[in-house]
């Protein structure tokens, strides 16, 4: 006997609606990263919906690309002189206002600015 055999159909319908609503409202981390983020040093990282990014620091600015090899990792490929360091892959997590990226064992914490 399944759950639906023990519950009235109206309760099952309500539960299905709640499940569908909550899963449809969930924002993918890949979409949540889009926007401008600042670290404690004031460096600004802006992630665009097309997979490009711009990083502005006190030493200058650089652009690049980002992608997600899987659900736990982010890949950063920078342009210009930073391209000489090659692509970097690290772990990441993102919420509505905090972004954590760990590359080469160093975690950077960013806060959303817009």
C-alpha cells in the first residue's frame, strides 16, 4: 500500500502542488551567481548570464569565462596576462547574498552588491 491509499485524494493533491511549487521556485546556483560580488579587499567580481566575468581589483581589471563542470565546481578561464596561469577549477557555493569560491585550497568569500 502506498501513501495515496492511506490519504484522501485532496491531501495527496495538495502535497503534490506544494512539492511542485517549491521545486519550481528553487533557483539554480548557476543562475544565482549572476551579479556583482565583492570580497573583503573590495575586489569586485561580476558574473554575467552568458558565462563571462569581469574582475576589478586595485591592481587592474581582467575579464574571462566561467563554467560549471559539475554541481560542486566552478571553472575560471581568465583572459590577457592572467590566461598564462591556465584554467582554475575549484569548489563553490552560493546563496542569495554570499558566494564562496575555493581555489588551490584558498577560500574567498564574496558578498552580493547587486
